[in-house]
C-alpha cells in the first residue's frame, strides 16, 4: 500500500525559554513526526539575517545554583505587594518591616557632618575599623554589660550587623557542614549558610519553650557535623528574651561539640519596663566559643547608616575579618566617628526611644487582645508575634488584613516553617496610625 507523505514545517516561538522549535510534520499523522530544536539565535540568523546583534540579545542568562536555591528576600516580595496596593490608591498602614521611623539623635548627625569634612576620612578605611571606634565599643561593653574586651583583637566593625552575619559562614563552613539555624528566624542565617555551601538544620522555636531552641533535641549526628549555631535574643520575630541559664546551656553545648556560637544581639537595647537584656558574653566561657553581633541600627535609629560590630573570640573575628578584607573595604570613617559619638556619649537603652515604643506596644497589645487575637506583651524588641485565628494560615491571614484593612503584616512562615500560625507586626509607625490600625482591624471579620 502506498503512503502519501506531505511534509510541512511549523515554527513554535517560546519566548520564555528563548527558544524556537522547528517542527517538521509529515502527514498522515501516523507517519513519523520529527522535531528539530535549534538554539533561538540560529533561527533568527536564518529568519532575520542579522547575526551578531541578535545573538547577543538572545544570550540566555543563567543564575548560579546558590542563587536558584534561595527564595526571594522576604521583604522584597512584601514591597512588591505593597506597591501594587499603593498603585490602586489604598492608604496602607505598614507594620511589615522593622525599620525605625524615629530620627537619629542630633549629636550623632552633628558629629557626622564634622567628620565628613575631614579629608582624613575620605580615604579607604581599614576593614577592622578605627581604633577609636573599637575602643568606644569596648568601653560601652564594659559599662553596659560588665564585659571586658580588647579593642585591638576582640572588636570588629561591620557595615551593619547583617553584613557580618552574611559573611561569617564563608569563613567557617565547608560544603556539607551543618549550621544550626532557628526557625522562625532572621532569614539571613539560612541564606548565608546556603551561600557557603552549608546545610541549615532548623531549630524550632516554640511558644511552650519560651521560643528558645531545645538543644537537647538536636540529634548527636547533626551536632557532630555542625560548625555554627545562630541564636538571637531579644528575638526577631518572636520578641522572646533569653536569660542566663539558657546562655549557659548554649556554652556547654558549644564546648561539647566544638560549635562556634553566633549570637545576634541587634535588639539588646530595645527593651521595656526597665528590663535590660543580657549579653551572651556575660556568661562564663562564652568568649571561648563565640561572638556576638551588634548593631547601631535599632539602638540609635540608624538603619540607613549601616554600622554595626562583632565582638568576642579573637580567632573567630579574625576569620570573619579575612573574608571582609577580600570583599569590602571597611566602614566610612565619618560614620565610625558618628558611631563613636553615639556609644561614648549616649546612655543605652535610650529612654526617648524606649518610652515611645513602650507606649506603642501597649496601644497595640491592648487593642489586639480586645479584638480577641492572641499576643503576648513583649519585654523587648519592637515586634508583636501574633497567633493567627483558627482556620487561617499565616499567609491567608496576612492577605485578609491587607485586602480588607490595608494593613501590612508579615506572615510568620516567611521566617521559616515554624513561623506558620503567626504574623509579625512591627511598632515602627506612630501611635495615631497604630490606633487607626486597631480601628480597621475591629471591622474585619475573622
Ligand atoms: C535579628 C536581626 N539581626 C540583624 C539585623 C540586621 O541589622 P543591621 O544590618 O541593620 O545591623 C536585623 C535587621 O532587621 C535583625 O532583625
């Protein structure tokens, strides 16, 4: 029997994959159908006759695996959603990001102005920081925590504490090593671990444990492979605090398994009702196992200035310093001078900041509790960690608040799986707007 073959070609344009598929179809359909895949630029050369420029235009951009494996930065996603709502003309009350709305104290700004005019400060700074700044850090540590530090070897300046947290795994984590990371937790602990090729092992922070990790539940095999342990008290996002017995457990655990402790103390100076958070380094033996990260961001309303520091074990700081010398060129000296002014001359916690957050906290906690939402009155940080009502996921409840009240809150699962069931609100807007947020929340049915 004779088969009739009619051959035709179909061009498929797949813009997303930057590919064009050339299909050769033979009819009847029972016979062979061949598909020739060509690189898109080749077909364009044929179709358009414009070779080089087209080839460049169609070059495929591929991310490194380390970028592909991380989700978009939590707040970048929220920013996108907020922008969409703003475009629609919605008056948003933004409780999403913990970025203080209060100004930096005047004396710090004045010192920056003067320091900026000094040509000595226009040159490359040293990566470890000016000795004047490091001395001010050491003196502040002694005054505030009673901890003695050698400014020459036990203090390192940072371009914000995020920078140090992001870089430290590069110094100590080999591919395949484990890093112990709290969940929920500040997202940078996980991402910096992944960037270094490490494997995060998540330590659940649960209400029944006061949002402290249960170190005894970490399997021995995991503990043996762990190189770093991140902890953070006062805590973001749960606003929990840690007392001495917990830090003592951490030191013992770190000694047993030779794990470097990275304590993130970014919120040590945001505390209420006369409470003064501890430094991890106040605990005996802490300096032999770890470092503590600090920030001037929240303490002095300086998030935009990018100034922080790490203190503690000199060899651990040396490792972080080696990463920094190869990546950044230190912190603008004029900002270091301003930071020196802040640490040397202002008493922390700064009463004028604390009093404002304390009032805001009470307005919000009272309002939320009246509405029937479950939230504790935090002793520290400017965050409220609120349980979502039954029947909602974190994302669903955050979406409900945004859609029906124009209120931006952060879904707890954005801080890790164990954050599911919560949303976080930041007290970084004024009292009047917080009262308005409560009024809007009252009108939402959940
Ligand atoms: C827990 C925690 N650590 C560190 C940082 C980073 O602060 P900075 O880089 O401004 O010092 C933040 C910022 O929000 C934070 O919440």
